[in-house]
C-alpha cells in the first residue's frame, strides 16, 4: 500500500505556494503522493484554489510524489482543454500525474447549478464517458476524428504526447453501492470508492471491478481508499486498497493542521 495526502485547496491552501511548501515537506517525510480536490465554488468556504495551478507548483517543487486532481468532474470541463493541461502537468512532473475523474456534486456549493452546468446525473455520466473517450484519443498523438453527442474533434492531432504511456492513468470515483461507476472504473486504470462506511464495502466494489475486468486482471489496477488521520488503513489494504489517502475536514483545513499530519509521516 502507498500513502498520500488528500488536500482540499481551500483557505490558506488555495495559495499554490503553500501547496508547494506542503508537498516538499511531504516528500521529505516519506509520503508517496499528494492529491487535491477539484472545485470552482464551495460554500461556505471562502477561498478556493485552482487544482491545476496548485499541482503545477507542486510538480515543479518535488521529484517523487505522485500527484493529481482527485477528482475532476469532467462533465463541466472541455476534454480538449483537460488533455492539454494534463499533458503539460505530466511533462512538468516527469510522468507523475494521475487523473481522477467523477460526476461531481451540486449540493455542497452549487458549483453546477450556480453556473448553469448539467444537473441530471445520467447526462453527466454520458458526458464523462464521452470526455474520457476524447481524452484518450487526443493523448494518443494520432489524428482524431470524433463526432459524438456532445463533443467534436475534427481531424486534430495533439502533440506532444504525455510522457506516461499508453496514457496518463485515469482513476474513476464512485459511491457505494452504485455499480455504474465501478463498471466505468474497470475500463480504466484505477478506482476511488468514496464515503465508505467500512472496509467490507470496499471489498464488494473490488470484487465487482475484478469481475468486470476479467482477463485484464487487477495486477496494474489501483484502488484508493480514504480515511482520517489516525485511522487504521490495514483493513482496507486487506479488502484490496493499494493506496490510502489521508483526508482533511474542508471546513477547518489549515496549513498548520496539514503540516502536523505531514510531519507525523505516513501510517506505515
């Protein structure tokens, strides 16, 4: 199991310089990764940082940490822009980027409804799937001809390609007991089951993914679980988790609070 910090870039952490300082500290303390939330608006939080700018600062300041947005709601983003941003961040980090994706929520800040984004979950799921298809094609470096329901890529070729091949790893988030997100995750490189109550729920979702992957197996498939500082990750490792993400309260996150957890080191 590998261990990462799961940071909301809110308040003090909205400053990319603070995120970079925390990342350097985390690398020195032996952490394996640092992931940040992706929000454009979060009530009642006052300060919200852009995850891509923050991660660029982190990438430039570190050499070993696996990094990435966890998770990006692709339904409210343009896949061609994400393709360019992700490729640049993959290059800047020398191939350390993971792209976490999901449907996103509206209830914790109205970041969909306040900006006229799609609210229907099924339609957002369709947008997510088509966005991933476009992303994968653009990352290939080949000429792309895509005419889908929502997106068009008319004879375009994106260069340079990401450093990681065959693509930047994609981890898909989903909530227990929803099956569709885990079937989606099985087609990609990892899963992030969120808001779990106990490791038995993770074991159920891992079994579902393994069945869906079939001959592809689970050897190179990542499963991330999250918990609070001080929680024991071992039951989740036994249930199939390969990553343990230490989370923080978005309403009370502070730089000093993050430093205290970072300096205590990963819960190996």
